[in-house]
């Protein structure tokens, strides 16, 4: 157990897959976690209170392997693939054929995507998945990228999802048409189903190429509204999977995630070198964000990424003190000033601000007054552009041309949003429910 404790201590806090192996080096359990260290550690608590199955599992663990992942979507798919491949006994104990969950594509004229307990020979099935929740999460992710229908084909009204763009074209609508229009809509639906099969098979690059080709074709024909639909789907796919790698890549190379993060940091350095005197690669990045509703319970957040990974011991929360009205510029100035006054805190290689030119103009005086020359850039809200102060101007750098840099910046910005919003929500609850403190 001492050896296992040493292994657990070194396990990453990042999301990924964990595998428990017995004394014969056979995989006996596969699981997914948002925080690998926290999840694996929970099995080895001194006063573990659990069911007989879990206690027996822990008693047989002789080795632990982990695979760090870039996205939750990949982890969901890979967990199911590993369980299907290795058939770990503790994933299967207590399950009969009806306990398994499959994502099935029916053999209807217009195939539906449904969950099923049995692997039907007449349907294309993916899985099995460990739970209904996991399978539903995968379907939810896919539906945001490729629309499809799950409604009973006997129903003549268009389905609910068609009203919000998540089933398009709807089979019920296709059946109302005839001739060339019906054929065209049916062809579109069949193409969608083909891409869903690619997604569920892990053939992400084929889906990206399909979406990209459709976007380009519509744009060439000046059908910009249709082109924008495929552009948005492509972005959702891109942000969902970041730098997607084939499923087996993670299994064969345990350090793949670190290599991807390193590549992102190097590319970000290269994309900014033209504008700043960067002697070394950008490794440490601090990002700042504000969260408030009309100035009430306003909070600021500072998060830190080092070599592409969040380092939570450097996260900071700021309760806004100097202003109580809606003024994000003043709030950002306050938290940046408070941070810079901490001369005992090591400076990062880059400051990233959630905002554009106005925010940067408001903040630069703080840096100039304290004679701090660390690069400061902003990221435009709802855009994939960095705003860079350069030669008395503010230049916009479109990150679509620097995909690896974009993945890193978006990941950092989303984490800053999450952290600031979490603290803001806590303060609002305290204000609304003071008697509960």
C-alpha cells in the first residue's frame, strides 16, 4: 500500500482516465474523473465507507495507470472504448446484458439516435457506456455540432429540437415535402447521420473536414447565412475537442497531453514575438476577469496557467471595494493595482485581460506607474481576437490563424470566467441568505 500511496501522490489533478490493475497486471476497473488525483485518492481513504464491491476492488489493486485528456468528450468516448476492449471485471460485475447502455442508430428510413439496453443486430450500436448519464452527455455534445432526430417516426409534427436548430432537417418536415426538395432534405439528413457515425467512431478529423468544406462551399456561392451555420458548428467542435487526438494516441503515449500543452505555449510565443521583446517562451500566464450584476456583489478573479495547465495554488479572488456601480473598467483597474502592489508575488510572462482596447487603455497606466514591463494583451469578448498594444496603436490579432494559440487562450479565458462567476455567486447567496452563515 505504501507504493500505491506514493503513486497516488504523483497523480495529476487534471481530467482523464484511471485504470486499476491487479497483481497479474490485468485491468480490473476503468473510470473517468475531472480531477484524477482527487478521484483516485477517494478509493484509499482510511475510513472508506463503501459497498462490498468497491472494498473488494480496492483490496485487489496492485497498480494504477492514468491517461490525461484534453477534453471531457474525449474522456467519455475513451472510457467506453477501454471498458469495451478490456472488459474489466469490476466494471461488469452486477451487470447483465440489459444493464449495458448503447447509443444506437436505428435502421429507419430517417435513422434516429436513441439509447438502448440491448445491442440490436438490426441497428448500429456504439458502446457499451457505463451509465445512462454518460451516454446522454455524449448525445448532448454531438447534437450541438450535428443536428439529428430522436422522435418516434409515427409522429407527424416536427420535433421539439427542430424549433431550436438541433434537428435540421426534421424527418417530419421532410415527409411533408415531395419531389426534388424532399430528396435534397433527405440527402442533408443522411449526411448528418454519416458524420454522427464518424464522431462516435472517433473519426473527428473527417467531421472537421466535412464541416469546413460545407462552410467554404456556401461562402463561395455567397450563401453567407448557411456558411455561418457551419462555421459555428465547426467552432463548437473545435472548442469541444481542442486538439483532438486519435483514441489510441493517449493510450500509447501517456505524455501526449503535456506535449500538446507545450506546443500551444510555443506557438503563442511565436504569435506574439513580433509585438513584444520576448527572450524566452511564454510559460506563466495570469488572466483577469470581472463578474457582477449592475455592480452588485462585484468580484474579480485571477487565475494562473503554467505550461498550458492551471495551477490553482496561484488563483486569487478579489472582492471589489472601491466602486459599487456598473463600471468594469474601474473594477479591472482596482484588481490589477492590488495585484501589482504585491511585489512579493512573482510576475508572469504574460498578463491576459478579458476585454479589448478600452480595458487595456484603462489598465496600462498601472503598469507604467509601477514600471512593470510584462506584456499585457486583451481578448475580445465573443471574438477570437487578441488586442495587442504596439507602437502607440492597438492591433487585433485573429487567432483563427494560430489554432494552437487559440485553444490555449480560450481555455484560460473560460477558466477565468468560471472562477470569477463562482465567487460572485457565493457572495450573492450570502447577501440573499445572511441568516445561513
